[in-house]
C-alpha cells in the first residue's frame, strides 16, 4: 500500500511520462496483463489510457489490471491512469519516500 507521500512523489514523476498502453474494445485480457506486468518489471511506473470504445472506465480498468499484475494504482484522471510496482531486484525509480510502519 502506497502512502500519500509516495503517491504524490510518483504522480510527479508520471506527469512527464507518455502513455505506453491503451485499453480498447478488446478490454482487459490475460495477454495485455502479462505485457503490462513485463513493462512494470522493467520500468516500475507506467501510464495507461482507456479508449472510449473499451466499455471500461479508467478506474475499473486500473483496478482490474492492478489486481492481475500485483501493482498499485497511483492515480486515475479522466481516461488515463498510472500504475506502480517496485522491482525488488533492480529498482529503477530512486528516491521514493520510505514506508512508515
């Protein structure tokens, strides 16, 4: 679970990112989720977009993909959303605030 500080930090980074996946009329499939999982492993933070013809809202797609990939939903705005999943072996994004426990 991301804290509000971690979420804010990741939102700031994601603002400059381009959308790398689009959810279209095919919806959220196993193949799409595996490709997103691979992208998350390499990048840790990705931005996705839901097209009008998909039948999903951005929140529905974000929640379903996050559950399938084990990622965290960082942000949902309009038709775009951002996912984050830390790569424990080779972290890509440095400076994420520590989780207080």
